[in-house]
């Protein structure tokens, strides 16, 4: 039974005066303004209570069971049990449903019921109230302590009987009962769509409304701003007299097929060991080509121990695998040029030594310090020996390693087969973390006595899933396991950063061209600079939240330099263009059934909207730059205006393939815009 407070209670603890008594008081003295307000409020309260009593009398005068005598109430409710009421109305069985106490406070079990009704059950508030259209039930033994049923007997809503009761309605929805929500409305899967949590009201939104997209866009920009302003520390700044730089990985890191060589002008104070930055190592040894001395860093194509001149390069077949322009050259040239510009000098900052210890066609396991494959060659030892040679050649000078490039993953893409029974992304990610930990430890142990006080940063690319390989793990699990493992490592590991994907750079189908390799090196240099100099918590262009409604998907992005834009990367002499889906893909949770994309639009500086043919499910996946349908390509990038020091070169006289004759690129600086990484996420992905 609910308690209805008397209007007089709000006025304080005093006896109720009659209207005449109030008038006499007004005539007998001069009242202040406050006193007059109090009196007027009291008059109003008396009038309201009188009106309520009149209405009650009129509505109950025809009801049998009026009892003006005092009745003691027996009730399970602590406020009602033992309460003495008078002027009561009772059921035929004597159950009280309305009455007043000695202060005139009105108690009512039923505030208002429309239509004719009857009351049944004992007087302890258990039983039911019914009309022709519904029934209200009370119980202390059933599944629900309180239920409202329709005329057909089905429950409209009910209050569960449990320690944390919740209101349930048809379809499995619930009100309340969530442990971490003060109040919540949840569906039958337990997803809260409306409620209060931590003092904040959460309500449904339409992810496609202009106001909501504007709010998301502003939030995304704030996310990116905080990354730029992070002021990171904890890694080696290049203050030493010498800085050793290298790119670790497999064939793309080594520079396979990057002939002819193009970087023929050595920047001051940039060096290589021997007659070329390349080496002919194998099992644990960095085998220098030529004398083991420091020489100015230039690109040279070698065949074994022989350095090829222009005629020798021109005589090579179009598919020659010889190395001429490995990415470490572009990386060193990018870093050195930045230092020179910063300090207005032809040779500023440390002297930079480049080595190229990588070996092609190797899996992550094979290039690790402790391979799990029995009898494997000591590939990792080539890198260590290269470090030791750089230490020996610099005498007593200080020397440090500030940035290490990483380019590997292609050897693990064939259905992500790494070892029998591996778990795809989980395995690759764990092995990559271990590899980077080992590189950090070995740099510190070797260079610690020569000036290294902190670990280097590791700047990785993201491998490209292509040729139908790389979309699924060994057990059939979808989701670009190797590219996603690389992305997650770079986002989670403190001194590791992803420069971007590998697809925007010119290639020869399997490997980079000379220009593509040098271009990639400059991108590694750009990210190294932004972290080492600016302290940015660098992250590539990537999604940070996905929302969906009906047949539409909204993808929110971290955009390094806004706004988003569509462009087409160059590869094999042509641009990869996807005018409808832009490189995006929507599938079921297994990655098999495709929901055709009808359009992809940029709806804000950081927001993409995808329209599909069919309604989207919560478990569906959003992909970008997948292997099966897009060969690892996509058309989404940002508006970063930065360009590289070096320019695109076409030199047919040195044997460059005619497919590389691209007028739109020739003699223009390499663009350092940031391209979206490949990804596969469920529709519910969010970092907020």
C-alpha cells in the first residue's frame, strides 16, 4: 500500500488552522511579507486537502464497505504493518484498500484503476486486481513478485523475485538488474541500450544523423590531437657521434628486385660498410662485399661480390632478384636530410652508418634469435655481426641505435601457416614481441658502453595480404591474422610504431621497384623523426570505432593529418582503383558470405559511411585491403602534405622497366601521405 503525503506536511509541524482562524490572525496584527506568503501557502494547502477529501467522498460514497471506525492493518510492508487507519474502505473479506491515519494522511493501495474492477486475495497485498482488459498480480512465491497481464493472460511486464530485481517485458528485454549500471534497459543478449552508469545517462543514438556524425568527428580529432601532443620519452635520442641504422626482415627489407640502383649521390656523413650496403652473409656472419671500411652511402647493385655498373644493370632480366636500392638507404637519406634542414647545415647531427643484414624468403621464426625450427641457420646472428662490425669501425667514438626498421610477414601469409598447430594472429604476435624484446636487449648490451642509455624505437610496416593468401589463419579463422598481429603489436608495445601499410609503394608484383623501396624507406624516416624529435605517439591511419544500423556502417578513424580522402596507389605501372567499395569489404562472421557494398562515402573529416545491399548483423566483419577481393589494396588516405627529400626517377638506360615510366610521378618528390592500414573488425569494435 502506497503512502500519499498530506499537503500540510510540507508546511512544517503545526496544527491545521481553519480559514476563519487565519483571517482573525491577519486582522489582529500587521504581518511581514514572508508571513503573508506562509499564510497564503497554508490557505492553498487547506483548500487542496478539502478538495481531495470531497473527491474521495464522491467517488466512494456508493462503495459498500465504508468503515469509520479504527482498523489495525496487518501488512508485510514495514510502513503499513500495525498502522491504525480510520475512515477506511474494505473488500468483502475485510481487506483494507483505502483509509486515513490520525493525522489525516491518506493511504491507498490503488491510486487509480480505469474501468470496473474487483479485488481478491488476502489482505497482505498478495492476490490480483483485474479489469476486463488486464490483471495486476502480487505474489511472494512466484517467479515474479508483481505482474501485469493482458486480457489474453500473457505478461505485459513483471518484476522479478530476486535480490536485485529487474523489470522484464516481452521479447526478453529487462529494466534494471545490471551489476555495473545504476539503471539499464537491456535486450535478451544482455546489451544495454538505455540507462545510467557512473552517473552518466546513456541513450540510443542514430549513428548516421548529421549531429551524431559531427560529434563523432570532433571526438576522433581529439583522439588524434592527444597522440600528437603525447611528448613521449623512454627511447634513445640520436645524440651520439655515430648512429647505426638498419631494417630487419625478409625480402622487402633486403631489397630483392630493387635494380637498377638509383641513389648515386652520397649525403655528407652517411656511410656503409664495404663497397655496398648489401652483404653476402648466411649463417651468423655479416659478410662484407669489399674491404671492411666505412664508405659513403650510395646504392650499388651487386651480383655476388661484383658491383654492377649501368651497363651491367641494363643487361639484367626484368625479373632479376638482385638487390640495388634497399629501403635502409631511403631511411638514412630521409633522417639525414631532416637533420640538415633542422640545423641549417650540410651535415648536422650524428654520422649515420647503414647496414643491410636481412635475408629474403624467411618466416618470422627463421629471423628470430631463438628459432623454433630445429637445425635452422643463425639468421639473427647476421644482424648481430653487423652491429659488431659497426662498433669496431667507430673506434672509441660514441655510437647508438635510435631507430630500427622492420619489414617482414610475407613468409607467414600462406594461410598464416607458421608452425603446425599455430594459432595464426596469436602466435605471430607473441613471436614478434619476443623478437623486438631480443633486439632491444642486444642493442643495449652491445652499445651500452658506447653511449646507448635507452632502447631504440622500432618502426614497422604492415605486410600486404595478396594473391589470395593472408585473409585466414591456419584453422580457417578470418581476419587478416598477420597484418592485424603487426598492427596490434605496434599499438600495444611502448617503443614500437607502425609507419603504415606496404601497398602504396611501386612494386614489381612480388617485390618493390627501386623507387618503391626508396619511397618506403623515406616513410620509415618520417615516422622515426616524428617520434624521436616531436615525441608523437605515432599511429597510422586506422579505425578506432565502428557502428552500424540497418544496411549502413559508420567507420570512425584516427587520421594523422585530416581530412580523409580517396586516392589510388601505384603498382606495376598502374593505379589500383576501386570506385565503388574503395577497398572495403563486409562479410559474415566467418568471412565467407559477402554483403555487397553499394557505396562508400567520406561524411566527415574522420568518418566513412558504407552502404550495403543487405541488412547488417552485429557479428558481421568490416574489412579493408583484404587479399581475396582487393589483393591487399585500398583507396583511403589522409591529407598529410609532407614529401620526401628524394624524387621519383625513371632511368631506362640502367634497365628500368617501361612499366615504371609514369609521367604523373617522374621527377616529383615521393608523397608521404598516410594510407589506411589493412584491417578486419566486428561491427561492435570501439576504443571508446
